[in-house]
C-alpha cells in the first residue's frame, strides 16, 4: 500500500438526510458515491479513510444545478485538487459551477490536511439526478481520477506543508486505467 491516505467524507447522514427530493435523500447518494470512489482509490494503491461510512454526520446543503467544490482557501493543493475534480466531473456531464472559498465551513476549517468538499449535482434538479443515476460509475471514476491526478502530480512528500503554489503535472503523466 501507498504511504498516501485520502480521507473521504460522505456528508449528511443520521438525522440530517441532506436535500430530499421525490423520496430520494442526499445522504444515501453521497454515501454510495463515497464508497465507490474509495474502492477505485484503493484499487490504485491509495489508503482510504472514510469519515462517514454509515448513517451518521451532519453538514449544511444548498440548492443549485451542477457541481461545485468548496475549499477553506482557494490556493495550493486545495485549488489543484478542486480544479482536477471539477474538470473530471464536467467531463462526466455536469455543469461546472467552479470553486468557492468557504473559510467558515467547519468540515473544511477544522481539517488538518488539504480538503475539498464536492457538491456532485443537486438533488432538487431532475437533470442532475438523471446524470447521477445514468453516469454513476463515470462520476465515481471522475472524482477518483481528480484525486489521483493531484496525488501523482506532487513532486514532494504528500505530508509536506501546503505552500500555496500548485505543482505542474508531469508531461509524461497518464491516468491509471
């Protein structure tokens, strides 16, 4: 196994279903997708820590259509990671709403590592739900590929402090199959 560990947090859960639409609960979609992304990362030699792997935990939600990544500060590896994930999810069919700084969001503020919160579509959007259901495996792969692209592009140890600069992706880089 790798010396790299990626923490994945499904968000919502327990008494907080997240957004609910036509009997569908966001907490169930996020948990299913988080587990799928984790399996892909593990198959690529990455250690995965699941913050939530059952029906617990609470976070806020908002309603849009498309995907968006939230970061504590939009710089360094956080920016690179969010940009790479958003690019991959846009390729999977979602509208990219960009990267938003959320310095007061507890799940980002209290994290002692580079963190990105990804809003993968919005449950109150029939279009997003269709994309989510019809492209589920591609979406899981897109998130994992965004993470892997970021991890593999690092030229220094992953536990080194975030310097605020984004490393260049090597010209010979290719996404693992």
